C-alpha cells in the first residue's frame, strides 16, 4: 500500500512539473484529477500514511495569528542598477579592472528577466521543503511556509537525485497577467477595491494569514539563484546551476541566456524590451550576472550588493504628477469620458500629459480632483492610467468632480442609466462628436440604404464641412460630389440617384436610421407596428412605450430622451422638408393573425429574400427569433437547414418549407 501511495505521489509531482515548470502538460486535466482523487481517497482511508510532501497537503493548515520572523543564514542582498548603455559599459570595465582581464579575454554574463514580484527563500533539507521566507530587509524576513506550499510551481519534494542535503533556493513569486486580470475582475464584481498592479497583488496574496486565500490567487515562482548549500556540490556556472535546479523540479525562466560582454547584454536587453508586453508576466528590467562562479567569488560583495551582478532597469512605469484639470470628452458613440489633464511627466519612455478616467464610477472610486497629486502608470503601449491619488498631498480647496448635465459639444442632455457605468450625450444626429457614426448608420442598408455612400466618402464630406447632419445629404449637388477623392461624374450621378431614391422609405426603416440607442431593426419595426406613425412614437411616454412588445424601461427612457431633444426634432423636420417620406402603418393589434407567435427562419430561401420574409412575418405580428426553443411556434426550413431543423423536430415544433410560407403570407395579405 505504501508503495502505491508513493507511486501516485511521484506521478502527480511529475504532472505538476510538466504543467507548472515546463509549461508542457502531457496529460489532460481529467487524468490529473483522477490520480489526485485516488491518492486523496487512500490517504483519507489511511491518515497515518499521509506525508507533509504529499501533493494533497498543499492547502489545509489553519489560519495563522501572525507571521514569525526568519533570520537569513546568508543575507538576501539587493542589486545595483544600470539605466543606460553607458552604465553597462562602465559595469563591465569595473569588472575587468578588478579581475585584471584585458579586452580580448571573454567575459560571459547570464541574462534573466527581472520579474516584478516578491523575492523569497525556499529551504530544502534532504529534498523536502521545510521553510519559505520573504526577503524582508535582506537579513530578516517572515516565515510564509504555509503560503508558499500552495504555489503549484514550488515542489514540496525535489525530483530526481543528487541534490545537496541542505539547499536554499531563491527566486521571485509573482502573479501572471491573466491571473491578475481575473483577480481584479472578481474584486470589482464583489464591489471590492482592485489591486493596483500584479506586484501588489502577489505581495498581498503572500501575506495572507489564511493559506486557503493564497491558494486561490494562481501565483507562480521562478528561481534565480541559490543561497545556503551544504552536503553536496553544484555546477561551476550560474546558468548550469539554474538548469540543474530545473531537473529537480524547480521552475526557471525560459528567457534565460548567456552572452558575451556588455555589448551582448545590451543586445539581449533591446531584444527582450521589444517583446516585453507579450510576456505572460510583468518585468521591470533585466538582471545580468557574471556566469562563472569562480569569478563571482573573486569579485565578492560590497555592503549591500554583489559586485558581479547588475539590474538594467526599464524606464520608470510609474511616476507622480499633478492634475491640472478634469475635462469631459464626447466619443463617436456619444460616450462621455472624463479625462485628467496633467502636468507633463516622463513615464514608461514617453511624456504623458493626459490620462483617461473612463467613467464616473472610476472618478468616484479614485476620488480624484483637480489639484491632486496622482500616481500615473504606463506599461508599454497601454494607455496611461491614474493608479491612485496621494491624499496626504491634496490641497485644501479641491472640489468633488460632478458629471455635467449638458453635452460639452452640442449642449444636449447627458443621460446616465442606473445600470450602466457610461454616461452618454443624447444629441445623436446633431452632435458634432457623433456626426460621422450617425451618418454611417443613417445610410446603411437596413436603414435608408443609400448605395455608394461609404465610410471614406462620409469622412471626406464631414471633414470638408459639406455635411453636418443627415438632412445635408439631400442638399448635396453634382459638383460637390464629383470633386471628392475617387469620385467622378458617373459616380456622383449614381450617388445622387441613390440619395433621391432613399427619400421614399418605410416608417420602420426611418426610425432605425435615426440611431436611437438600443433601438435596432426589430425594435424599430415594433414601434412602427405598435404606434403606426412617427408622431405617435415621438409623443409616447415611457409607460406607453413599454406597452409595446419587447420594449423595457431602459429602451423606453432612451427613446423619450432622444425625441425630447430639440436638436433631434429639428433634424427630423429638416429631413421631411428635404422630401423624406413614408406611409403610416395601420394599427390593429387585435387582428394581427400571428400576434404572440415566435417564428424561426433557417436554411436558404430561394424565392423570397430572408429580409422580406422576416419583414412580412413581423407585419403579421410574429416575433422572428434566431434560435429554436420550446417557445417557438413554427420553423420555416429551406435547403441547407441544419441544427435548427433538427431541434425543431426533436421538440415536435411545426415545420414548413418556403412554398408553404409564401402561400401562408398570400392568404393573410389578401
């Protein structure tokens, strides 16, 4: 039995090594779970055979009252820093002078990314993990053994053989970007304050008194050196030592390399800098170490750092500056975005003078105000963001930021729905900030269907101040259009014909073309069928709107707000004056033959375009859905119908083909 238990433990350790250290899992998660359950069941049945290094024993200890102090047998020193190529060449010169090496003698350096995490010490005795500790002040740290045991990439028992009787492994515990994102998303859903960056998240996770919490944080550990070693031998180069640690089940960085001289170090630095933002973890520089252990020993240490190592840091990604003002911008969809105007500061390799604050929820969370001192963070190509406010530096006369009531561009009302974080300008058609998007929507196929008026042409017309609202499209003349880029006489003539043709439309198409928020094609048709005229829709209250099928309170609020704006009413009147017209719809809710029914169209319709079939079904009161369910009343299936038809047959839902649909529509329309 004990042999089986140890066999299962070794099997799980090997699976962990492949998954967390090599990042190359060879078995599916289900197989790992099966072996784990088998081991757990045997240990539950025979608790006397449980060992501290069993994979089942990573989590389970009771929460601590406090952390105890650990004095490091060998100090965990910091590193000197380099910030430029000159610093690196000076570093190499100091080494050569001290070692009395001429320029022709090779000097190899081991290169590793400087992970932005928490330095830790792991002590193994006879291959068993007996203690984990933080770096602390370098001489004394905290005992975090119970927490490091929860980190899957830290082996509780070393693999293989040949390791020293006492082996202290040093490395960095960090939180990968994906884990950090998940952690903060969960925090925001709970209404908790998110972590500022992955390093803070890793530090907070390691200092949890309850290891069960640490176990949930998906931390990883990467080794970068050894400390105390006794009762065994290690290789004679830094790179070889790390590769030996990997054979014992410890994770090392896959980006590690050996180069020659400061020139090779700088080439490595530049190459990894370009890929920095594609890495799965955050780094704040590159560490270069003399690779030869004998040379390291000859070089020795100064009071706080080894002479044989240096950290070449990236430009600072966090800096402090002052908020000069907080302004509000209007996006192309009407979103109102607060923006912090900053005293210019150099951060992450660029000068930053603006930072988005996203929405009012973020403004309130940060409690940011004009005059505040703030921490700005910029990582690679990421948009600069305000990380936090330094409250102790806040001036006495600051004022709380308020969301404006009127759009700063068009003076329309700003609306913020309770369920949404983003506030929006209700100006729609008349707001200059939203002009291009409003026009592109207006001319689209399912709206006014103006063929030949594409995105680039709309951009050009707006930029030349020829079009300010949809009504201006009907005032364009041949010479204006022919003079536009990639347009000629023939194209201009065809476009004018298409614009003229669009004047005769349907009520539902016109309502959809207006671009009212949350009013899509189906909702526009519902409004047309339910109210019959644009005047009735424009004058309807929120309660009257909600009486229409599938229109809830939020959509009703958007509709009322849109038509309440004088600007939007003026654009509608201008469109009518330009000749845009439609026939009102006869409203008779009681007599619609398919009222309350849900239909689904699937496969290819060969005699009638799908849009026309959908339009006629909606006109008869049906709701046309995109999927089949128990609530579906009928499925129209053409050639190529697949899973929807199959599901309809399984649920015994009536199915008809296209000729039957055409006959049905003809009967109802007679």
